[in-house]
């Protein structure tokens, strides 16, 4: 039985991707763009560090969180934010 708005009987639809998967997708695209622009090969290292952040520590706005994380990786931010420091 399907209910309008993506809900099914007794279950609420939560989206196709988890918050962490969305965060990693934004980080991947940003890191790849950085590699192409700067001619670097930092994407694998940036993704490795992004994967270490637990899902519950990633802020609600995953696109902005990825932007802030990439800015830190590029040296724009002097110190990492608290949510970036938590590890699995």
C-alpha cells in the first residue's frame, strides 16, 4: 500500500542516500574538481579523511559541510571544526 509523498504502510521514506553518502558524494565532486583545476592528485587522500568522519557528526546541511571540509583541506581554514575531528 503506497501513501502519497513516498511513504509506505508503517515506514517513512528517508531518501535514496544516507547523510554520509551525500556528504561523500559532494566531497568527491569537489575534490575531483580541485584535482583537475590545480593539477594535483589529492582526491584519494581527501576522501580517506572524509570517510573517517562518523555520520552522526556530519552537520545537517551536507553540501555546506562538504564545502567547509574541502576549504579546510585546501588550507583556507586554519583549524578544523569540531565535527571534523571525530573519528569512527
